[in-house]
């Protein structure tokens, strides 16, 4: 799916601004800003804890100068499910809160005012991704099973959102909404597959278009020089002495494909780089790559999960400041604009689906609940959206599912997605799934991924506070993974630190303990040469649902929520900037 841009044949009309908004159990309309989550914009408990449908509406007019053009209404993301009505007619529906969707509205006239209404459902359950609990047990709630009075109380929680994941369930029209126009005959998709032969960059392309024309493709370098060109729906272009896209400390060089199709013109930036898993190494451009970075969230106090390019830019700057080269879009695809920024800034992305929370136990085997086709649809949408980004080097099918209690079911479920990703990604990137702390000897799935990615909390959620014992336990597990013979990334490890809380004797929740915790785990990582990356959890403190283990959110950030560095940020910076970990 192409990102909407303005060119000499296309225009983009933003629908950002103040819209009308209401909860569906209310008559009255309020004001709301789009794009942003609604939860923190309205200072009422209802907005924060609402579970159900809300409505957004506004009117718009497409100028007469666009009357001969094709018109498309596009949403960057609506969390979680959307129904869109134009002049009272249902024109499209979309399920899934983190990927774009669009609908051709050429039949609606220019020069007149139209009413747009979007119904948004923020409910999560066992059939959504991410997963919501239906049995009245909150993820970080106090469970106390079996106590009659508590059980009766839990039954009354029905009708509330009970996230089975550790981030706040922000919702609404969270990313850009626009109307874009194209000529009647138009380019609808482009796929770019780069490879390298000696000093030559080889660019295989394929175009999908509607109409009778023949596309003409020009590749332009950063000096605006045309370095290759070709006519045809698909073909192979060769660029002599190509400059490769490299993550830091290299140069993230970008070429631009300029595509002409009849009167339509579209431009796409891309990088020439290769990605490959070889033995226990992860290679970018044939060189060993070591992932230094963090898991992240799209999270800020007022916009919630709403797109915030200013914050994105700040975060990329802080990743450079840390000496990081990568992050994982934990736990859902991020806004498209973030990937564009990373292409330009040379930051590498592990791109993750919103499949988090597939870990309820007992009779509720997540693999038999029928999520597979929806999960597979999201994988298709993710790859359609992100397939051309040089920054994206690996797909993550999901985070911390239960792979231990139903090992065979889990394997079949995840293996099908693994095969799908390899089949549909034109660049055939490595594929992974992020493993929960479990009995790894029973898990049949993690070891079958291209890169073993595990989240571990030795010394925090288990063996709490005892780092010497935690290190030994971690070593014991690492010996197991060494025998699997695949590259390994520690995709999460972390300790909460309340900003400003200090201790002479480092104990849990102090900034000093967070530093000692990360150093202890790093010491173990450094003993194993199949380790190709370390992603402390998390880049910054972030909002979660309330619960007895969360004091104003999750505090495992290297930075506070307002991006002030904690002691751990300086410790990590010292390691990543000074130590030569390839
Ligand atoms: C991991 C989850 C992550 C949590 C983290 C934590 O993947 O979403 O925020 O633990 O507890 O299990 O801090």
C-alpha cells in the first residue's frame, strides 16, 4: 500500500483538526482533536476507562480543481475497529487498530460539503489483537482465585476492557486521516527488492497500476542525478558504484524511484542493502550486525498513542545519543512516518504485529480460538505497508505468546505465519517471534524462527533482587540456546526504576539497581558469541492500565516518560558508545 504524497499529479488534503466526538451512550457532541487517542484529551474517568463504541464526525469539501481526479479517503490507523459513513452511507469497515486502510470515494462530488462519520470500537477480547481478557482477570490485577467475594466481584467486571498486555489501551483515530487524489489511471503499488553484486546495486522492481499505460521508472541519487531508468511493469535496474544504505555508523543513503505512468507520478525512497541470517550471525550488507537498542512504545501523556512526529524525532535523536542502532516496534506496527524517519536516520527496525497477550491458560487454548485468519490478514497488511523500507530488517509475528503449555498447537499456529511472511515479503527478510520467559525446553516454536528472540526478567520477576543468582540462571538458559545454533537477541530485559529514587545499597526500583541489573545481564550476554543483539526494556517509561504492580505506569524506561535520562541511560550509553560490540 502506497503512502499518500503530493506530486504534480496527486494531492493530499489533511483532515487533521478538531472533530466532533461522542460516546455512543450519550447524545451530546464534544470536541476532540484528530489524530490522537481520545482517552487523555477529555479530563473525565469515562474517557480513560470507556469500553465500547464512540463516534467521530466532521464535514469536508474536496475543491472543484480535483473534480477530474480519483479521490481516496485514507486512515493511517483507527484503534481498534472502524466503520466509516459518508453522507450517511456505510462505505467501509476495518478491523485492527494499527494499520492503514482506504476507500475510493470518487463517486462523491467535489465542491459540495459531505458529512463524514467514523464509529470506533475500542473493545478488546480473545478475538482481537492485542488480546483482552474476558474472564474478569486483569493482566496485572490481583487475582486471588477461589475467594467467593472476589470471584463475585470479578463477575461484575464484565463490560470493561481488561487488557492482557502491559500498555494502556489507548484508542480513537490515532493516525493521519486524509483524502488523496490521483489521476483516473494510476499507480497503486510498487515493490522494490535491492541486492548487491560487487560494487553494483541491483534493483528489482514491480509496479501495480490501473489503466493501460506502461510505467517508466527513473532512479535518482541524493544529488538528483538519474543513475538508471527502465520502462515496464517490472524489471531490473543496475546502479554502478552504488552507495549502500547502512545503519549507523555508516551512511543511510537513500535513492528515489520516480515512476511515471501516463500522467500519474509517484516517488518512493528506498535503500540498497541486503539482510541475511548466516549461521549464528545477522548480516546487513554482508557484515555482522549487532542490535543495540530498545523496545519502545508509541506513548505520550496527552496524545496517548496518537502520532507525534516531534516526539518521534526526539526519540531517534536520543537513540543516536545512546549509541543505539535499532528498536523493535513493540507491540504493534507504528505510524508510517516513523519508518520514513528511520530510513533517513539509519535506524534499524524489528517490525512487530499487535499479537500480544496470546497466553491465557487452561481451557482457553489461544491457538484454538480462531484468531489465525485475522492474524494472517494483519501480517499481509503489515508487509503490504512496510515491504519497501530499508530500515525494516526483520518481521516479528508477535510478542510473548504461550508456547509452553500447548507446544504442538503453538508451533503449527506460528509456523504457518512464519511461512506466510517468507512467502509474501518481496525482500524475504528474516522472521521471528518474541519468546516469553517460559520452560524453554518445552517450547518448540522459538527455536524454529530465523533469529531466537527472547524476553527475560531474571532478577526482576523471578529471583527478584538477587543478581548473582539471576546471572547463573540466565547462563544456564543461554547454554541451552547455544546448542540451538541460531543468532540470538535478548529483546527484553529490564528493571523498573522510579525516576529520582536512589539507594546507597541498590535495591529494586532504585536507579542504581536498574544500572546493576542491566550490567549483570550484559555480563552474561558478553560470554556468548551467538548473541547478535540486546534491547533493554524499555526506551522510556510508559502508561499502562492501573494495577498493584504499576505505580503510574511501567518504569523500566532508560528515560522517564518526558525523556529525561535516568542513570541507566548513561550506563547504556557508555557501553554502546565506548565498547566495540559489532
Ligand atoms: C514483558 C512484556 C512487556 C512488559 C514487560 C514488563 O513483553 O510488554 O511491559 O514484560 O513487565 O513481559 O515490564
